[in-house]
């Protein structure tokens, strides 16, 4: 088992979805903890009834390769609809000793966990619920400052204004049509032709046609496209950017970019989701995001980072929980904003 110098056993529990796991790891990292990563994989019919219902008996403690085999954690950070039943199981199995944290709306009410973080665009509210505009993530001002102090040589030669291009991809609610790809490349080409240095990264969801178009764009205009070789330059891209262009299919990606304090220009592919519309509207009201139409616009703003606030609330709740159980308090090494 993994323990840090607090002596705590900490679990991050998800069904392995990258976005859920990333948010949970960002919170434990901000607390200075080194968690065990536990991934559940419930099968039908049990998965059909989640977040309600019970855990898959094939994953109960004592079953071969159970993802929730004891010793049970002191602190459990979970995310994702299918993790809810497992969180409740562990809370009951430990007689309430485990302090449970759930990230995002569990759909089962605020009493599901001891502490819940939920975005402002969700309706979940409660005395144990913290709502913030942007989601927790692993980008911090400290990391950005370190990357600026030691610029990535793959990017340092690019001309100003430097533009970080964060390309997402198809999702449940968005699709990049041929027309979307052509429009996005046309807008980016306009920036390159005005002399901007493009620093481009794509995601696992980026459709092949868009990826190839971005590679060609970078080659034609002496920009940078990360092809997956070498160290991931994501933090370096954000640190060195004067502007950020991001596709509007990811809450997390735009939340990460908001830590830079640089204007974020959002390209919206086909489709959409009402919650994402509310999120974007709130960011626009703060002067953080602007529509991307092939030109640079917007002014710097105070960097926005909700992760330290979420971590601090968890630390305070965990301390109250420990005192109520008559256990010694824990001093967390909280990450600064």
C-alpha cells in the first residue's frame, strides 16, 4: 500500500475514465498525498442500476482481484456514476471511519459522501457541498512559473504572440464535421499568417482528419505540434502562451487554461450541451473566454484555479471528522493557488 508521511491510506476510486481519475488525482496531489489508484469495473446487471443499487458481488472484498480489498482507506476520493455504490459500501464497512469525498454530482443527493465538490452549473447544493466555477485539475500557478523560468527548447524559439492550441475531439455531445475542421484550420491559418507562433497539442479524442490537418498547419507555418514523442509539453504550452485557443468540448481543458490568466478563445464544434453553455457564459462574464473567429482578442485576468479551494475544504472537513472520532489531527501540505 502507498502511504505518505501523514500515515494516511488514501484511495482514488473511479471506473478508470481519464477525466474522473484526473480530477481525483489533482485533489490528492494538492493535499500532498500519494494515493492508491483503485479502478472498479462492475458488469451488468449491477452496472445498469448505478449510481443506485449495490456493488458487483464479483468485486467485493475477498473476491479474486477485488479493487476494494482492505485495508480500507482513511480518505477516499471517488468520481463517476459507477463509483457511488462502492463509496457507500466502504463507508458502511468501516463504520463511518473512512472520510468520503465525491467529485461531481453523484445523482444520489448530498448525503452520499462526507464532502462533495460539484460545479456551479449543476443544481446540487448542501452544507457539505462546495460549488466552484472551474473543476479541479493538476495545473497550478507554481508549475506554470517553473515552466516559464526554464522554457521548453521546443517552444522557446517561436515568435510572439505565442498561441497554445488545445484540440479536443468528438464526445457524447460534440462532433467535428468536415466543415468544422475546415473552419477551425482556416481560423488558425489566419493567426499563423499574421505571425503568431502556434503551439499545438491534440487529445486521444481528436479525430484523425483534424489531427492530420493540425500537423499540416504546423508544418506549413513553422509551428509546433506534439506528436506524442518526448515529454508532454502541455504545461509548457500554457506557460509560454500569450493566448490560448481551445475547442469547446471539454470542461476540464478550458478550466486548466484559466489558470494562465491569458485570454481563452473557444472554438465550438457541432453539437453542444446546456451545462457547457452555462459554463461558457459564466466564463465569458468573467472576461476569461471569447469566441474564436480567427483573430486574437481579450485581456489578461486574475488566474482562476479552484483546485486549492477544493483541497482546503477537504482538509478542513477531514480534520473535523478525525476530531469527532477522537483521532489525531493531520497536517496536510496544501498546494498554494
